C-alpha cells in the first residue's frame, strides 16, 4: 500500500523493492490478427502506431514490448483506459491468453515453457484470479463456492469446509455461509469471489477490475478489504483498474498503459509528482497532489539548530496533507524525522508550493531512502542541499536557508 492510505511506510516499500520478483516479464507482446508473430519480429512493424499497424497488417498489438517485475509482497497495479491492454497483459501472466513473443517467469520458472499440468498448477495454486463478474457457481452455497478451489485441488471434505469457513469469516461473510450467490448483494458476491481465490492460498492474487461493477460505497469497502488483507498477509497482488483513484489508493507501484505499452511505471508519488510525458500529466492532472506526494518532496534543510530541534515531528512518508495539518496545529515548521534523525524541515510555504505545483518533486528529496525506488524515482541523495522548487514566473525570491551543521539527534517518535 502507498503513503496515501498510510498503511505501509515508504521504508517498507523500499524493502519490497529489494525483494526478489515473483513475476518477471520481459519484452512481452500479444498481437491479435493474421500472422501475428511477424509484428514483434520486424522492427518496422513493431514501431508502427496502432492505427498504422491495423491498416498495414490487420493486426492489433494489445500488449507491445512490455517489461516489468512484480516483487514479492507488493500491490502492482496495471492501469489504463479501456482498450489499453490491461486485461490481455494480466491474462498473459498465466497464459489464459497465449503471448506472441517475450518471456514470463514466475519465481524464475519459465511460464511459456510450462506444459498443461504445470499451467494448471500455476493457475490453481500459485496465481489465482479474482474476476469482475465473480464467476460463482449459482447452485452452491457461499461455503461450497469458497471450498470449490480446494475441492479441485483434492483437499478432503472436512478440511476444505474448515478452511473455507475460516476464509469466509476473514472476508466478513460470517453468518452467510449457507446462502446462494443469488441471495447476496454485489459487494457480498465479490467477497465470495475474493474468498474463493484466497482459499487456495496462492502466492499471487490477480484482480481483473474486480470492483468496477460495484456502487461507489461498496467499492470503497472492498478497496479497504484489499488494503486490510494486504496489510495482514503481505500477499503479492496484481490489480487491474481503469480508475486512477483506485490505482493510487491500492498500488505500491503502478504501470500506466496506453495502446499496449507501459508509458510509466512508478510509485503513485512518482506518477503524480513526475509524470513521464504529457499523456501521464493529463491523466493525473486533477489528482489532489497533497494527498499523494510526501513531505520528502517539500522538505528543505533546517535553517538553524533551533529549527532542527523544535517543532512537530513527522515521518518522511507522511503526505503533504498530513504535514499541512501538523504545521497548522503547531503554528511552526515541522521536522521530518526518521530513527531520531532530522532529515529536514517543512514550513507552510514549502507545503503550499507542492499544492500549487510549483515544487519539483524529482528535484525535491535527497533522502537516501528514496534511492532504492523504482524507475522514475526521486534521485538519490548526493549529500548536497536539496535543489527544491523550480522557480516559476513571478515566484517570490528563493527562501532557502543555508543548511545547519548536523541537527541534534532526538529520540522523539514522529507523528
Ligand atoms: N480476442 C481478441 N481479438 C482481437 N483483438 C482483441 C482481442 N482481445 C482484445 N483485443 C484488443 O486488444 C486491445 C486491448 O484489449 P484489452 O481487453 O486487453 O484492454 P483493457 O485495457 O483490458 O480494456 P477494458 O478496460 O475495456 O477491459 C483492444 O484494442 C482490444 O480490442
């Protein structure tokens, strides 16, 4: 989870970044149409726009030269508008759609080389899919629907009912075990779908727009459920959505797709704070920056030992919005603290420059912890003072103050 939800710290995200990949995808293509394999093999065809490719070959490149890793324990969101290739990409991971070119590995094992029985095991035990349309068995009870995956695995009746009952309780469906899907609300049905995927204890959960048919309140409930499950279990998740808010809320990292290609891959903060191109910039234009960007973006060195030693303490992964509240309450700059160390300070003007979009997040933080982030991350500190806001036309003179000698260490717990 990201800083927006406050469930996992940025430090934890950095730990995730160091973990081995579960899925490794390299140069993946899925082309629909006649003689599809010639498209990735021919650089001229591979470089065509979707419209040109269609008119010249009759083919559609639903996934075009995509590479990424899904790391253990992360929520990896695949986001993009309708038709951008999200479903095709995620279905390729378990070969529900057969890729045209490229490599896919799960825990180092070549997925494209798997025979039918390895593939079946992959889909049943290792990477379970939660679908938008639930895929529930209408004549079975909730409990039996959840136990179904275990039945397919050959788990005995008593054990599967016991395990299914525990999962049903975990997703908040206690008391509804004997109902049939037709007697449930949409949100409850989606919980059954989720429980069924969880029951087989897969290494990765793949969600194909699971909540898009739900009304907004139930949808928020289900998002919270995913956040909770992830927090409690740390399970690796790949989550497809076309909803930017959902992506920002759930994703540790987001792959933003357009016309089959990944146009940017990064944390929510990187996508909102440092859009890779005009398309991404337009996509995130209306996002409230203060709820996504962290104080790392806004902080500057303390101007004096006094400034480094007083004022409210906040975590480096606190959002700008949280810092605004802390600064407003205290009436003084806040200190960005980690492990008793003051990394920098933020005052009202620093924070407002983020809200106004005049701060440059890519240039903002020199916190070394940010260095292990994904592509497009804030740059690693070089020990110098942060090059903070890019001055914009009419901006007030540079308010940066000279950094002090190392600030006094404190053992205070940041808020
Ligand atoms: N079986 C198919 N045959 C031909 N073209 C296909 C097929 N499946 C998908 N496509 C095309 O591939 C492209 C990507 O489709 P895909 O369903 O992966 O997109 P998506 O981002 O998941 O869209 P949505 O959000 O609407 O589900 C689209 O242009 C689609 O028309």
